[in-house]
C-alpha cells in the first residue's frame, strides 16, 4: 500500500544544484530544516486531512437527526413493536429523565425563577417546597356520550382535578350533550366551528414541520393533529386560570394516584420537586374477563402492568404468552401519559408528551401511580373501528388511517368478518382473558395486577346520582338496547373504599 500510494503522486523534477546539495548532505547531515515546499507528506496523513471535512459534515447530520428525534412526538409510541431482545428501557430522547420513587422523595431546593437573567426556568405554582395545593387541569378530545363523560368528570374531580378542557366531536358535539357539559363545574367546552378553527390556525405549532407532516391525512392522523392543537389551546387557557399542571387524558382513561394515602392527585403532585418539569404516568391496560362487558370502569379490575413497573426478566420470559399473537405487549400505546408543569415555552409533543421551546424538560417517572387505559374492553369497541374511518380493509389503506397496529387489525376484522359470532370469537381470542389459570400465573409473577378502587369510586358516584344525572337514551353514546351487567358492590360507608385503596397499594408494589 505504501508503494502504491507514492506512485500516485508524480515526483518533482530536481535541478543539478539540489541534487548536488543532497549528495553533500549525505556526507554532512544538514542541521537546518528544509523548506516547507520540499516536505512530502505521507499518503495516510493526506487522507486524514482530506477526510476531516467529510467527518464534520457527518457530525452535522447526526446532530440534526438527534434534534429531530427529540422533537418527534411518535418516539416511543409503539414501544412494543419490536421483539423483547431488541426493546429499549431507556428514556426518550431530548429529556433529562429522573426515575424517582415517590415514597422516598426528598425536597429539593427550587430553581431560581428569574429566567432568563439568572439561568432559571419560568414556572407557575406549587411544588414540593410550597404549601399551596397544586392546581391541576386535564384536556381531552372526545366523541363519547354523557354516560361516559359525566362519570369520568366526577371521578377526576373527586381525586383533585380542578379544570377540564373538553373538545367535543361527533356525538359529544350535539347541542344537548354540549349544553349539559357546560353546566358542569370547572368545565370549558369547545365545539367545532369557525371560532375553534381560527384559534387552531393561529397556533404556534400550526406552522411547525413536525406537526404539518400529519396534515391532510385521514382518521387517526387527523385526530392526532386536532389533539395537539387542542392541547396547545388548553395550555394557554390553563395559564389564564392559574393552573400549575396539565395533561391529556382520554375519556377511556382514569388516572390512578397509587402510593398516596388519600387517593389524591393533589397529594401526589404536591410532593414533586420544583425542579421537575414533566411527570410520566406509566400506562396500565385494562383487561376484560368477560366477552360482553358494557361498563368497563365498573366491570374491569384486571390490568396489565407497564414494563416500567415489572421485573425485566419476567417481562422478557413471558412476552410471547402475554401477547397471545397480538402485534405488541399492549393492544394500543405503551409509553404512558405525561403531565407538564405550566411554564413559558411549554408545547405539546403529541398527546403523550410535552416539549419546551426554552429547554429540554426534566422528566420524572412515577413508580406507583399510573394511567389506567380501558381499551377494547367492549365488543362494540371492535365493531366501532369499521365505522370510525372511511378506509378500505387492505393493509396499505389501513396504514393510512390508523397509527396503531392493533387498531388496523380490529378494523380489518370488523369489516371482513361478516358473521357476528365469528367476529366475537376473534375479539375474545385477542382481547378477553377467559383463561383463569393464565390470569393467575401473570398475577403471581407481577405482569398483571388487580385494582379495585376506581370500580368502587365509580359505583359510588353512579349510585349517588352525582356522576350521571342524565340517563336519556338520546344522550348516550352506547346503543339503547345494551344491558348493564349486574354489579354486586356494597357501598355502605367509606371504610370499603379505604380497604380497596390499601389493597391496591399493596398489590401494585408487591
């Protein structure tokens, strides 16, 4: 290689004077350096010098890619779409993550809020060092009826949510439903129309490339855009209302303040350090044990734990059995939901995370609290998929409509399987846990858990009439012929609720 390298560079023609001079230097070595022009660099050195601009260009591309990854709202959305041996348990790019045990937290001196002069971060409201109770807000985009929304509102209001920003669509946008929702305490309702479209079009994220890439795409992609624009409006409204924290929670989800003594979100958020910007609630997926459930909030008590709350080895060893042939560990999403402290520069990064124009958020992950996701707990959830979007039941067309893989499979099955009994069998095989021995096995190794408190609270709210005071069929999102399953729950006093809270806390940490 050395000889080939030298042959590729033509030799200089030397004058007689230089030849004689070099001949003399053989007898008398020169003590002064040669002229720079007389130095012949080795080929390897030249290659290194020439490669420096290329390496700099590659480095620039890598930096740009990392920045794009940090701002991409879909990072971690399908956290279970690869096989277990390739899965990652690291934090998302672009956040300074601190996994803290809520039960062992220690107060931390707050940052200076004189941003930007003192290098602190602007923040609004209470933290671990404040005696003020944190003010919490929820934003959601929903098309459900009052039979779903009203109990959902009552539950979250009871555990500490003060403000709700409801962006209603489809059934929920009817005049009757919207009128009832506007009368609920702490609720701000946004209905489709020119006013909402104007606010969305004036949004800062409206012109950002990470969101505009989802424009002019149907179904779930369009919903994703609306959720982000709605969440940005909710952040602005939260600041006006003096809220401290905000998060996006769907109406098929319930926040679970595990680890708190009073089953309280205010207790939970009141113990968070003021140095934390975002808090991640790992998601638990509700698992139906009957094929004809109609009220998941009351009928479902079995949950699949997020991998953040289980032993990794157990997760890997049981992956194939717990997925049962489904595409991923969870039927839908697996990256939890994030709550963000209201601060300057805060913006949504999808419905599951937040980002900041000021600095990368410092993130904390809950060790006991979770968001309970009641997905595909009713057979009607599968049937609804074929009516949700106007897409042909082919793989390519379904990818254009649905972001999540199981949603595509459900829509395809609901469209192609004509026989109702056969479709019901497909649903039970994929989403219902009828095998008691397998349920017992996963409860024993910690992948599953029982959580009773939401069931008890919801039953109490409904029995008292405070959660659902409007029972007219035209205000319900479920078919009027659907019959409620009998619930054998005795709610004589608060002792029963306290017992279930204690049991939940024991089971979720066992």
